[in-house]
């Protein structure tokens, strides 16, 4: 039987190892995808660290990581006639099974491997004009902020918006907020490199969270009204506290970053009187990836600056370390088998 390499997470020890395993064979309604690029994000780090706990639907105690995947169709399962060997594809990061949402690379094997299985209803065509490494990151690094902005927050043109954390999600969040007409877009990050990047991607103002006059700068930029919608892409408790202090009346705080810490509201009376809202957000709907590919293909979304580093699959552990400690102020790191 043919073998392949895969970066496997062993649970409950949460040990990550690149191993040789049997190459899977596609069943009915499935294809085998030759992985060309697979993204690494903080969700992977949180899973490896145990922050997310044990995957709820995983069968067995080992899973191949990787929910951001692009590649080519290598083999068709029985009765699959709407795809062809060689088709360029991006994989949706989740699928529905028995009414439940299963996450690729968490509840079932993902794309940190030479090959991976995919149901045909989770495939999206990747045009020749979009490189694999850019296509791979769309399902999460781009689709998650897109859905948070357009869905959970419902951002409208000319709304004052804040983005805390200008990493993989926040950087694309800034660009997408620009696309939907938010104004002003205020980016907040302790890294000067990240702040400069935010301005390059379309932010109107970039602030250091340690700036003692941050609230004054926000007030000046918003005409004294305050921020209408703010996104926490950092997942850090002080960020949430700071955001609540600069939201305007009726403002929304959208939590995208994961911290595992309690959410606290220091002054519940003030929170109520100002009619503030805290909303959680996860992932994107099934149409987001195709829409974002269309935007990128037609020049409305620029992903050419989005991939900071590419490492071989055998260096998966090093990739996780780089993302965990944000070595090099990464936007997105990609593995290439």
C-alpha cells in the first residue's frame, strides 16, 4: 500500500510528529487531493497546546492537522464525475455530518500531509491566477474576518471601526473593512511593524495600545463619537477591556481571537447605559471561500503580501513554534509538502 507523510497530533499527549502513514483511498463522493500548500494558524497552536481540549468528534486518538488547504485533485472516488484529475482546488475548512459541523484538521484529518481526502461538496475551484499558497489561506485567514465583518458585525459604509491585533486575521480584516467602506479604520497593535503593515493594507490610523492618549486619539479620529464596531483578533483580556472603554454608544465588540479566559465587564451599569454589545464569532459560511476567490481573481482583494514564510512539511513543529511566538511579525505561514 502507498504511504505518505503527515503531521499528526497525538491525543491526549498533544504531541506533534511528522510520520509515514498509509495514503488514503477516496470513497464514494470523495477525491484524493495532492496538497500543494497548507496554512498554519493560531487555531492549530491552540489545539496543540490543549487550549481547545480534545476534538469532540474525532474517531481515535490521532489527527492530521491543517484546515487551510489548497492542491490538485489526484484521484477520484467511485461515481465522482464532476471533477477531474489535475483540477486546482481549495478545501472548505469544515463539513456537515449528521447535523453537526466537523472541522477539518481537528475532527478529521486535514492537510498537513502529502495527500488528503475531501468530499466533493467541500471543494472550491482555484483559478490559475491565484498561487496555491495564497489560495490555501483563504478558508480561514481571509474568510473568518470576512464573515465577522459582513455577517456577525454587519459593518456598514462610513462606520468607525477598530481592529485590535494585526496578525493573520487582523491584517486581512483591515483590507476587507476598506473594501466594504468602513471609515475610519483604526488599527491597534503593540508591534510597530504590524502598525506599519496596517497602514499599508488600508487603515486610516494605527495606534500602540500602550499609548496613554489612545482614547483621545480614537475620539479625535471619530469626531468624539467613539468606535462603532471593534474586532478583537488578538484574544487577550486587556484588549477587550481597552476596546470596551473606547466604544461609542451602542457599539459592538466582536470576539474572534481565542484566549480561554473569562470575559469580564468591570462596570455593568456603564455597559448597560451605553447599550454595548459583545458578540462571539467563529469561521465563515459555506459561500465565503468562493466569493473571496472571486474577489481575488478580479483584483478586488490583494493576497500577494499575505504569506510571510513557506516551510517544508517536515518542519511543521518549527512552523508551529514560529506562529506561537510570532517570530518575524507573521501574517501567515504556509507549509509546502
